[in-house]
């Protein structure tokens, strides 16, 4: 079937992920953004002070654009860059514990060409999957304010409008889940929140025909405590793949 993901490593094709012009322009605007003074101060402060383990590395220290296949049918909606992960490497879920948990799962389920994500030049490519976030800058304590979420929605709305093949949205955590529902509201598709509660594994058919899947976020807090296991996460992306093929 056209667009179907390969299932074994020896079948994985080379992936051409040259960006369309609209996405290149959007990403440049994202990277240059200074709309949220608190986030600008925090991301730059982290990049200067660094973590001891990374003291010899140059931090990205800027907003982090989305990443993946521009023709993707599956979208991951995350929360925000990690202070010493994406804020260091410049790519979503790269160089932190969440990425170490997530990318092997994406590899196993056919969405990634390799299980490792260490830096922007490591050769990682995604197939039929695109990753974005509710907020593009690392927020203190991983908690963006409502105004910061609203400021970033300017970029999110344009990004989602351009990803025209998306059929399935995997929301990681309640903030990512709510961010997508708020996006629908801005589009004029009002969803009754009581009919779409956030819970891991929940699946909702939306008025525009897309499917929203809810998952716990692959944070250290969730994976180390067993709240989110590898098996649970694999099942989410297997379901996403099946839904995308329908």
C-alpha cells in the first residue's frame, strides 16, 4: 500500500526529507522568535550555564522547530523542548531520556530509520511521521504559561495547516492533548471536553475525520515509575500505523 511503513530494518528505504518552501520559511521564523521574554531568558541562561556532562558542547539555545516527514500521515504533539535535550541539540526529543525511550519504539514500529537520536547530524530520519510541540522553547519546570502557549499557537496553526496528509495525531501528555483540542477550537471545530477526557490509550474520531490518540508523555518520571512502559508505547504507535492505513 502506498505510504505504508516498512517493518524490518533491512527493508527501510532511504528517506528524502528536503523541506517544502513553506516549512523552511516557518522554521526560520520559529528559530528567530523572541515573543516570550521569560522563555528567551531561560533558554539562553541554560545554554550559557550548561549541565556539567555537556559543558564542552555548544547548546542550541533557541526555539526548536518541528522535525520529520512533511508528507506524514501521523503527527506527534509534544509539550516543549527539554532544557538539556532539545534546547541543547536543536531537534525534538534528541539527546534526552524521553528520546532514548521514544526513538527505539519509533524504529521498531517503522517510523524511524534508526533507534538512536544524539544530535542534529546523526542521520536520523522519520518516515510517515512528523514531530511538533505545543511550545518551541524550553520552559522552566516544563510548565509553559497560558500566554506562552497562546503565543506559540501562531506557529502551530501554520504548521498543522501545511501538513495536509496528517490523519492521526498522537498527543504526548495532557498539555499536548489540550493544545491540539485548542487548535481545533481555533479552527472552529468545538469539541466538548467532557466527551474527550485525557487518558492513556484513548482514541477519538474528530469532526474533521482525523483520529486523536492520547498517550502518557515518555518523561523520566513516567517511564522510570512504570506509568508508561515500552509495551504500552509500542501499542500506541502500532495503532497509529493501522489508523493511518485505513
